[in-house]
């Protein structure tokens, strides 16, 4: 018995000693980043199933006491968790970035949504698609990347305004542009400068694309209703880069490239061709040989000026940037400073941009976090000048005859004021001389700042307060030198030379106060909600002044002007007050429902019409999670989405559009006076959109192939149109809510990993969109000819008519050339032809808006090499080659530089079937008038971007303590395939190309270094 007690006691002591020994064992190790081997401080190392743990030190090392069967869990913000058995005394761990977790959420501006729960139709463009592309405007980078988004521009001027439409256009008179949201705040976008004498500019060109983490394009009702009265044309949500916890990193980017102008299929006559053409025109019209030689002497050939070569240049693109990011689990930061410079394709034009970004966020406690985002940018744009300016190289390169000299015999430049130029030139201005003296300068400053805090009141409720400021200061200065054709005053030389100066300031302060959170009811019911109040007052003021009469030497400032011509200025204030509520419900982890209601009030409308309500309902069903999908091996994902709701359009409406307005541009008896200019519309209200969307998301073969398809129908009601008034009213018309318009279509995006080998990968991404637009009703109003020129008045051939697409071409139909006499012909209403265009009838011929857009990208990776090629295509629109009306005018402008085709197949003899009428000095019966003669198919395919990159092996960099080095070369706009005969088929909704500033072809070399 005694022996048994001794044995039991001995076993107990041995067992206790074993337990003490096991619990006292210590595991040490180091936690590093799997990407570059750098240590990660602050990693939580916890014994699974317990609350015992430790954290890694500055150098990534750790020490922890464990028992024999312990499992350690390693976790850190931004990295995927890892579980490791503590089987040895030394345990080193490499943590990989949690890219999946980051990609599982979608930012909608006001909210962040789990991708699985997503009901909305949202297209995403990530930072990898935006970085290092040498285009100044982020809108240019969206082209083809997001289905349903059409991005185009009427000018290749760096920083020029881009025309953006999402799922067609939703307005005829108000703005058709989407709104932009940066880090949750609606910002000012688009044209902010005066456009007097200059090309347009876009304030969005101030943003550095390298500072953008992602762009999400919101397209359907469930997403747009969150933005109520301003979301009807779509929303572009931009999220800037933020710091991530972990080792601090410093990055440096450098890029240098070359720009070359692209003239498409436009070819102009050289001196010999122009010489032969002019002589033949005179011969055809009965001039004697003596008269021909006097009008077009052989001596003209000695000038042989290539005006295109003098007007355009091979410029350079430069981009330099330094950034730093990092932090710990409490505080993270991202800092960036950048400089971007791009020469324009035209001489004396270009853009320089300076940008600074500072984003800091801090978790003060378990319940409170705060942050500050600051984005400062300044763009200095040397503007090419409008194409209708005589001193513009854009006009001169097309207009000046190659038989006209730029240089005098002594090597100095002609000014254009000499008799030779005044008698034989259409412009009377030698741009080679004047463009260096006549300046058009635009300077845009933007300050965008946001301060926010979030406080968790309860586990199920969080309070948020954001305050943001968006301040834009836009300045323009245009100077016309007194010795140039644009600046010289023939009637009063003492008033030669002019300065025009303008400044616009716009400030919006936005306050957002919110309550949000989520809670469970049982195990299968999850709710999350948002309640938000937003107040956004905007103040705008402008100032402009002009003076003429400058002495030599020239001092291009207003004080030096001898005669002040005028001073102008405006000031307006507007306010938005909004209340938003959203409730989301998840049932059993696979059925999702969302509903939102927003009430918007605006000072832009009369009492009784200031407020309007907007709503949305939506749901999605994760089919892949159903039991009947468990045993199949084809689908790896399947989700159905449906949404319906309303949104509005408030952009483009005057702050006083509902009021009777008086103008002060008159005088009476030498005293200031005013006159009524607008009758006012007291019941004026928002345009609204009613949208329905059905979408299907699918994944196949473990998501090697993924696809999303959306069908949509968007109806715009209460469209703003100008309704004619009786002459007795004293007003021609007034702005009223009349029309109805619809857009319907299909969008698809497909991604596939074609080859996924260890050393070689090949992936393909395709976006496709088809949109059909139709005006359903115009409330009894007559056809509307939308003003499409910069002066807002000139009709260029399009109409808005009930039953037709918006911007339909409404033209007289070209019937060719009369073979008997070479006269131009047009069709009459009865189908017969006439050589009098006034007797021809108008007909509808297509639309300016493309029906189909396509993006196609292939990416190849072989070990450390990467090659990608992106192709964009647009189809289904028609374009007027307005430039050809001047360069192919059948002798109408013999002193111009004609395009090559003008000298081909023109009528010379009776019975000839020619494509061009008989050329006659001064023109042939108005043959160059606006008609279908110059209407062409605007479809094109463009090789938009090609990139070849190389990642330097990390083993080469370790000794220098460098984490990553990437070298690359890329090219933009290398090839365009089109049947369009002009400079570039990419035109905005005007559809009218008139001396378009050519786009650049760009080849650049770059390096990205991470320390």
C-alpha cells in the first residue's frame, strides 16, 4: 500500500515537472514582409484559443512562452493572417499582403461595401491601370477601362476639358457631365476658366493620377440615389492613396518621354501641288496663260513653306515624384510631391503641374479615430489659343498657303502685316512670328482638404463628422502684341495691342454629419445603416478686364494699356442641404437587400420647388451559395443583382435660373441702366432620372474566368428646354421643364487568366458597352438646334427632335457632281437634285454619339518581365469634318492650304463622273456649305497604351537596402485605324471637328524605386 502511494506521488511530480517544462518553453523568431523581406514591427502574435500574446519589435523579432501543443496566430493590418504550430524553438514567419481583403470592398463615396453584398452596378479602375500613364487628365485614363463610360475630347491641348458621359447622356440643356467625389466629398469639376481666345481647360487635370488608389464609376439607381439631385448623370468616385501599417517606405518615380503630333489621315498639299492646283483652277475658268502666270508666277515655288512643320513640334513629357507611406496600427500616413510637364503638339503650348498630397489617419482609441486629407495642386498651362484666332498656329497650319513665305530674304520673319501677306493671305498673321509674342496663359490653383473623426458610441453605432473645403482659383491672361495681325488695329494704330485678363474663384465648404453601424438579429439577420446630413454652400466670384493700346517696348499688363475697354465681374452663392438614409439587410449570408432615401434642397429653385426626394431599392442573390450549386464544378461564383430608383440633375442650372433677370450691359442717356434678359420660371425644378438595372456576376473554373453583364434602362424626365414665347412677351423663349428622354443598353466586362504558370502568365480583360438614346417627348416644343460652338450660338448641323436620338445630324443631303457642267448637287424633297442648296431639304443622318465602345487589354508576365497592350474602339457615330469645308472648298479659298484630296478627281470636262465639283475662284455655288458632303463615319480602333516593364531581381538590390526597382517603357496612341479623313475621329458630342488640336503620340521611359 505504501509502495502504491509512493508511485502515485512520483508520477504526479513527474507530470507536474513535465507541464512546468512545457509551459516554460520559449519560441523566438522574426516576422518579415513576404514581398521584400523587410521586418514588420507591431505584428500581433497570439496563442490560438487564448488571450495570451505579444507583438514584434522594431526589427520584427519576437519572443513568447508556449506549451507543447500551441498554435501561434500572426496578424497585422494589411496582411493576411497566418497560423503556425509552435513546433520548434525558432519560428520565422513571412506575411503576405492581404490583397484579397482589400479587393473585397468597394468604395461608393459615402459607404464602403463588401463585394459579396454589392447590389449596385459599379465599374472599378485600380491604381495599376492609372499609374505612370503620361496623360494629364484622369478622365483620359477611364477610356475603355470602365464599360459604359465614354471619354472624348475636342482638343489635344494638354489639360483640355474632357467630355464624359456614363450610359449615354441624361440631359439636353443642363450639364450631361457626371459628378466627381474625392475621398467622400463632391468636388467642383470641368471647365473653370474663361474660354476667351483660348482652348478649354479641365480642373481635373490638376489631380496627379499616381496619387489615386482607385476610381469607381457608379452607374445604377442603387448607387446614384445616394447622391440624389446631383447623381443623375453618374458618379465618379476617386479614392486617394492612404498609408498602411508596417515599415515606412519611400518611393521615387521618374519618367521622361517624347511627344509627336498625330494628324490621322489629313494630308495637305505641298508647294508644288498647290502651285499646280491653282494654275489648273485658273485654266479651267478661262484665264489666259499670261494671266495665270501673273497670278501664280514661278517665283512662288522658291518660298515652299511647310506650315505644318512650323506649327507643330516633337516635344517632351517629364514626370518626377517622391512619396512616403507607413505607420503603425494606430497611425498611418501617405505623403507625396509631384511635378509633371508635357509639351503640347503645337508650338508654344503645354502644361506644368505641381502637386502635394498629405493623408494622415490615426486611431486615438478603440472608439475614436481621426484623419486629415490635404490635396494641393497648381497647373500652369500655356494655351494654344482658339482655332479661330489668326495668330493661332492651329489655324495658320491649315490656312496658310505653302506658296506664302514665313521668312524674308534677310532671314527675319514676316509679321503678316506686310503687303505681300495682306494681299495673298487669309489670316494676315504669320504665326511663326506672332505665337511667341501673343500669349494665352491659364493658371489653376486647387486646395482640397478634409478633416474627419469617427466615434463609436456603441458597438452598433458610430458617429461621424467630416468638414471639407474645395477651393479653386482659375486665372487667364491673353495678350495680343501690337505688331501682330491679331493685335494691330488698322483703323487706329494707336490702339494696337490688347490684354484680356480674367479670374474666377469658387469655394465649396461641405459638412457631413452621420450615424452608421450594423447589428445582428439572431444568426441569420444582419442589418447595417447610414443616416447622414450634408450641407454644402458654394461661393463664386469672377473678374475680368481688357485694355488696348500698347507702346514699344511692350509691357503686357493692364496698367500699360492706353485705353481701358471694360471691366466685368459676377458673384453668386448657392447652397445644398441634404438628408440621406440607407438601410441594408443580409439574410443567411446570401440574400442582400438595400434601400435608400435622399431629400435634397437647393437655393437654385423657387420657394415651393426647392426640395425633392430621391429613392432606390435593390437586391442581390448569391446563387453560388445555394445547396444546388454545391456539387457542380463549373461555376465558382454566381450572383444576380436588381435595382430601381431615382436620381436628379442639378448641374448646369444657373443659380438664378428661376428668377426674372436683368442685365446691366446697357446705358440710357449716358447713365447706367438695366434691361430684362430672362423672364424667369418660378416652377423650374430638377431634371430627374428613373433607372432600372439587372446584372449578373459570374465566375468559372475557380475564377480563372469572370464576367459581369448588366442590362439597364434610364428614363430622364422634366428635361430643361427653352420653350419659344410669343413676340409680344419681349422674350424669344424661356427655360422650362418639358422633355423626356431614354437610354437603354447592355454592358459587359470579362477577365480571364489564360495561362497561369510559375514563370509565365497571360491575362485578358475586355469591356463592352452598347447604348441607344432616344428623345421620347419634347412637350410639344419644336426641334431644338443645340448650340455647339464655343460662342454658344453657331448651328453646326445637329438637332434635338422627338423620336430621334439626341444630337442627331439634320443636314441637306449631298448628291455629288453634275457630270454635264461640274456643278454641286443636293437632293430635294421629291428625290430629284438641284444645284441650289437653298432648294434642298433637310434630313436626319445618324448621331454624334457612339453606340458601341470596347476596351481590350492583354497582359503577359514572364519571370521579371511584363508586357501589356490596351486597345480602345468606338463605333456608330458620325462626324462632320468641318476643317475640310475650308481645305476642300472647290476653289472657294484659293489662298488656303488645300488638302491633297482637293486636287484629285475634280470635274474638268463635260460627261466626267467626278467626286468633286469644278473648282472656281471664290467657290462653286456654295459647294462647301454644311451638308452630308462632309459627314463621315467616326468609328475608330486605337492602340491606346503599350507598356514593357522589368522588375530588377531583389537579390541584386538587397545589398543596397532597396526594396524594389522597376524599369519600363511605354507608348500612347501609337496607331489609329479609321476611315475618317480628318485629323482625329475622337470628338465630343458636338460631332464637329473644326481645326482640331491634334493628339500626341508619346513614347516614355521610366523608373520606379522603393526604398
